[in-house]
C-alpha cells in the first residue's frame, strides 16, 4: 500500500516530488520552486507569487513542449500541468503526435504543422485542387473512408498545407 500516492506522508510525497526531474526545459519555474520561501508564498496564495507563477507558465515555449513530446513521448507528460488559453496540454499534444505518426507522418511534417509559418498562395491553391480532385474520385473516397493508409496520410499532409496561413503578396 506504500505505492498508493494517497497514503504517503507529507515527507514521503515531498521526497517523491523532488525526485522527479522535469523533461521540458525549465523556464525559471524550477528555480523559483526551489526557493522554499517563494514556494510557501505560492502555496499560501500570495499575490506576487501567483502573478509570477502565471507569467512563468505563460512564458513556457510551445516548441520545447513539442520537442519533448517528439523526443520522449509519454515520459514528457508532467504529473501536473497548467495550461493557458487554447494551449494544448502535454498529454493532449502527445496524443496528437501519436495519431499523426500512426497516420504515417514524420516528425518533420509534425514540426511544420505546429510551426504555422505562412505559405505561398499558389501552394495553398494547388493543395486545395488536389484535395478536390481526390474527393471527386468515388474509389479514392471509399478507400479513405475505410481507413486507407495512403489516402489518410495524403489527406493529413494536405491538411497541414491548408491549415497554414497564406503569405501576404509582396508589392512589386
């Protein structure tokens, strides 16, 4: 019963938590949590510590989380995590990455998807035309709906292109 987290003494729980090392690179939060006075203020709900905690959580770069998930998989998922706004939790990001990999996407494709960098309008339009051509073919649609691996991968890749913003045209 000693492995049951609910039956740990405070000292045992503290020792276990301190033994856990974060996989995602620290953004200053780890250093602040190491300060016992600051941590006590945070746990007491003090305004300055809560405000700084919120700022540190918002400053955590999404790329580091994606890198951690791509490199370490489920080992990157923290025990507790606070997200802000529409940010994906590490667990949800891990599920998305696993699904994309299962559909045949490589890590480079996944990085491209999350980078969200603008693309040329011509590429966007070409991807849209290809998707329309594919969906106009009843045999293709049948294979896709039945879980065809080639069709599924192709549509995921098209989706990455169509999901990116279109670059503004440069004035000549």
